[in-house]
């Protein structure tokens, strides 16, 4: 009898604790928003030689945290200078990420190319913006040299 009541007490405690464990990630997800900026490699690894592979070592991830696919055509990425990348037709699935590389290349599943011949994201400090086709800003993320080349904008 004594053991049984202890088990009952543990189960009751678990039942109370479980919703609290669920609530924590849900709060984090709400903070991240739906479609948003993810990791940014604003300082290409190694020396900035300006080669196409070095330019493509600089990238921004856009993550779809919604439950449905989103057509990104007309969405924009913009830096502090005003350089702008406009997405062509690209459907990003629910929970998926698309990597936007600065240089030239052929787009594929999970990655697209800005097509620039120069870096876009400043190594010292800059701010990435994700803008809807309507022109309203969906997300932004800034960094300084303290971030050591990579910024997690989640
Ligand atoms: Ca850079």
C-alpha cells in the first residue's frame, strides 16, 4: 500500500511536470517567429581573396519555422549599404532552411546564389534584413567583430 501510494505520487508529479517541459520549447519557437534569419557566415573562412569560392563562403540562412511551405519569390535580403538580393521562384518547405551564398553558382535544393562579384556582408559590423514582397520587414539581425565571423540569428 505504501509503495503504491508513492508510485501514484510520482506519476502525479510527472503529470504536472510534463506540460512545463513542453511549454519551454514552445516559448522559444514563438520567439523565433515564422520565416526568419538563421545562421549568418558574414566573414568568409580564411583570407578574403575575392575568389568566387571565397565569396560563396559568405552566406545567410533563411529558415521557415512555420508549418507550411512558403514561396519566396519577391522576398528580399538587404544589408546596411542597401545591396539587395531578391529571391526568384523558390519554395521553402516547412521546417526547412535555404542558404543564400554571395557569389555565383547554380541554384539547387537548399541553396541559392546572390551572383555578386564582391562580398556583401561587412566583417566589422553590418545588419541583415529579411523583407517581404510587400516591403515590410520580417526580420533583422546585426553583428560586430565580437561575433567572430558567424552570427546565430535564431
Ligand atoms: Ca564578409
